[in-house]
């Protein structure tokens, strides 16, 4: 099965049993984001659910109350560290 992805600011690729360069054109296909150095993150959503993931290591330098953007997710407000995870509250898309 062939699946297409876009590496942000880089290129489009197709997966077969290996990666194939396709083009630099922007398409509405699944996106791949990566973070080389990370910290654990917990985002409290408006419905009370928690989404667990990772954030860039620079999240360690945030001040409580600071609003930042998680790309392709939305804006979040930093709440500090809770249970060894950086806690954020979802603000808006």
C-alpha cells in the first residue's frame, strides 16, 4: 500500500516498502512532525480530557501563564510541571 506524507518545509514522500521523494508541492495529506529533544507534555482540553504527548525541550524555559503555539494543534497556556510532565491548558486553534 502506498501512503503519502509531507515533511514540513522539506518535501513530500511516498512510503512503499521504502521512502521515495515525490515533490516539494504542498498537498492535503498526513503531516509528520518530529522533535529531536523533548519533554513530556500533558494538555488539558476544554472537555476535561488530557492529551499526553511531547513538546520541544525549550518548554523547560517557559514561565507559568505563557501562551505558545503547538503547530498543527493550537495555542496552549503553560501551567508548570505536574507529575514530571509539563502541563498546558488548551486555549484555542
